[in-house]
C-alpha cells in the first residue's frame, strides 16, 4: 500500500499536469478564433478577385484563356502538422489524400507530393508515398503569407521542370468548435466550367467597370491572386483544424486527469483515515497497558 507522502506527490504531479492541459486548451481556443477570423476576412478579398475575373471574362478577346493539356501527372499538397497532441488529424488527412489521389487515377509513380508539416510527411512515407519536399507549418497568422509564397514557387517549379499542370490540395476544414473534416480543392488547372459560370453571373450594380491594360496580363494576375487566396485559405483552415483537434484532445486529457485526481484523493483520504485509526488504536492500547501495570 502506498504511503501518504507517495500519494501526495502523485496528486501534486496530476494537478501540475492539469494546469498545463488547461493552458493548452486556452491557447488552442484562442488560436482557433484567430484563424477563423483570418478565413472570414479573406472572403472579402476573395470576392474582389472574383468580381475582377467576372469583368475580365466578360470583355475577353476571341478565344479566351487556353485550355490546359490533360496531363496524367499529378501534383498534390497535403496539409498536416509539425507538432503533436492534435489527435488523429494527420492520420485522417493522409488517408484522405491517398484515397483522393487513387480516385483521380494517378498511379504512385506519377504523383509528386508536397507535404506541409513533418508529421504529415512521415505518415505519407510510412504509407509508401514518397514526398518531394516538406514545408514547415506557420506558427501564426503572420507566417501564412510567406508560406503561401513558398508553396506557389514550388508549384511553379513543378510546372516548369516536370510539366505538372494538375495540382490538388488536401487539408482539414474546420466545421465548428472542435469539429473538422478532410477537404479537397482542385487548384490547377482552373476549372473552365467554373469560369464560364462566373462570367454569366449578374453584375451587382448598374455600372460595369472597364480596363485598358493587356487582357492576358490582367487575367493572369487575377488567376495568381485566386491561387494565393486558395492556398491561404487552405493554410488557415488547416491550422484552425489542428487547434480544434488539439482542443478536443486536451478536453479528453482533462477528463482523464480529473478522474485520476478523484481516485488519488479518495485513496489519500482512505489511507489518511487508516493511519489516524491506527494511531488511535496505538494510543488506546498504550493507555490500557499502563492501566494494567498500575
């Protein structure tokens, strides 16, 4: 049976761990809200880009943008995490990405995979999918923009060096609170049916904007901004999902610690009561022995 001092040490350790878990819960909750706000603010910029595309498509010269070739090679960007304690997020997104690439009909030897997060990269490698390059996960909102620029350069390199024109993003999208689900976005080539539908949308005002610069240059610039927004959203959603998963894990850990603390405190009180009872019995026995001698 454990001593009172041993039980006290275990209770103190559990309380210290409980304090750490509560701090991590608070940080995860704050981070989730920050990334949610980033996604919300991105919608305004995204709407501006879409309106610009709508104007440009409506005034395009004959022929419009060229249809990209249907290459079989596939480029994929899988968003995971660098840090642990985020539940099954990396396992889920890697399984989703592998299933998605298989469904697209790209054999493993024709896939070029970029991983965001060392843990996602390790799981891809364990599943037999080689990873071309691994990128770090931004630690804050301020780090997302340079990370997006780095990924865009890598995608441009895949297109220039290997002729890869089809690129798909796999990331977790936050639903609400601590809930999220894997999500897929076909980044390239830009869907011509989507562009045609965008062109047919009614303009929100009675004044239609115009432009004077070269059509191809303006269209390419707007498409680059569209790609930037898509990647930025993927990063922000993935980071929000990572913290949502971490929040859920910390909530589970907190419940386990509370259960363990109750068990330890119950054992401590029982042991303390037994010790007090033994001491009282010793006192009574001593008193009776003294009376017998008297």
